[in-house]
C-alpha cells in the first residue's frame, strides 16, 4: 500500500471515530446543558419552547438516528483532515 492510501485510511477512521464521539457528546451531554444556556439572553430566546431539556441515552435516541447524526459530523472531520493531511480525497 502506498503512503497516500494509508493516510486516506487514517483520515476516514479518525474522522468517523471523532464523529461518533462528538455525536455521543451532543446527545448525552449537550442536551443536558440546555437549561444553563437558557440563562444567556439570545440563546434563551431561541430555545424558549424547550421546557425541561434533558440528555437521553442512545437506546432512547435510537441507533439509526445516532448514525444519521454522527456520520455527517464525521464527514466534516474528513474535510478538515483531508486538508491538513493532504490526502486529496476531495478535488482541489
């Protein structure tokens, strides 16, 4: 395998793992932070309809929804790691 192929595999694996971790953090921790964010005036106005936000487990959120949340986040990491590692996955 060439060096470029190894770097591309690394980019995909690291990006998808980061996407899963960030997605998990958003679902379980991020939703729990919403009550504290209500204290900030503009954010409290944006999320005013949420009465008692709370984090959920992955079983409650659903495996398929979790994947549909995490994979796009992982693709954002692919774009940035592609630029930094010069793997040329995306065209110039």
